[in-house]
C-alpha cells in the first residue's frame, strides 16, 4: 500500500505522518481519483469501499494498533 501511494504522488514523509486509519482513507480516495482519471478500471473504488463496509476495517486497524502498542510496551519494559 505504501509503495502504491508513493508511486502515485505521496511522499514517504507525508505517509509517515498519517495514522493507520487516515492512511487507509487516503488509499481509498487515491483509488477514487485514479478511477475518475481512467487509470484504473471503473468499479475498483466501489469494490474497495464495499469490501471495507462494516467493522472489518475498523477491526483490522484496532488490532494493528494493539499489536504496535504491545511491541512498544515490550521494548520499554526493563528486565
């Protein structure tokens, strides 16, 4: 996802500043823009949005955050 966004105009610095859920939102909107420009097949954006409806994306983001916090907490623990 990161490589795709960089190739399509996002800088690594910009991506690094985004939160996980913001990054996914920008990724979806990038597909919308590419579809309107004719760079990707029509209906691609609809597939992405329909597949992410419900709690699937929120659950994924939530799980990823928990994993990141756990890994940071492990590094901060002193033996």
